[in-house]
C-alpha cells in the first residue's frame, strides 16, 4: 500500500526547512485515505471568495494562527475547518520540504498523514473556502498519463510548468511541487520533477 511506503520513507526523511523570517507561514496536509480499494489523496479547489490563490487547487491547509503551537497544528486545524476531518482521524507520517508560493509570498510546510484503513470518512466542505473536493488515486498520479503542462504568466512571459491532470482538473504550482516530492518518495526515487 502507498501509505506503508509513505510511512517508511518519511520516517527516514529529513525535510528542508526554509528561513521563515518576514514570510507568511502556512501548513498543509497531504491526506491519504482508502477508497475503492486503493489509497487516494484529497485535493480541494478554492473558491473565488478566498484572499489568495482564488480558484486554484490545493491541499487542505492554510495560514498559521498565533494560537497554533506549530505548523503541524496549523495543517490539522485547517484540515478540520476546510474539509471536516479532525486531527483524531489522522496519523501523521512526517513532513516534506518547505516550499514557497509565487506571488502571495507564503512559505508552506507540508505534512503527510493518513486516515485509518476501513474508515469511511465524511467530508464537509467549508463553503466560503472550498468550491469542490476531489479524490485522486495515487496510482494515477504515479502514472505517466497524469503528467501534463500548464502555461503560467511569469513576469509577462507565458511559461509552461509541469503539472498533473485528473479529469478536468490541473494541479500545478506549489501544490504540484509538493505532490512531486511526495510521489518521488513513495515511488522509490528521490528525483523531483520540475
């Protein structure tokens, strides 16, 4: 199972933590859950009512609050608020490398965890923040057919960037970079696709 490979890989992995000075900090959760006989990751499409990254695809998570002990607590709190999955339902396996967003200036600390196998999760979308939740089999994300490109504007230049496709969704940007690292770890290679 993917979750077993993730647990082993992350137990040994020492993530890169970037200097947080003068940056907005955020925590996100790559949440594995078992459905239809295999492990899936949960993604959300953000609404147009959020402050940053309107309409983009992300993992559950958000900005660090002063009341949060650390960024893991931020990721778990935001996961409960955005998709209705509480921390008591998540076994946290570890942390991936910090990544930065372009434009909004966030430094994101991603964590990986899983809901217990055999537990049917009930998801509740936060109406103001989440337009849609969707669940992608990790086996699809590891396959060549998931690889695609998204053209983005970088300082006035149309630039193709590596992305992942699922149905009518394109996963790109910081979310794709975190996903790439996760897939490299569970796929048995440390190569990270740019």
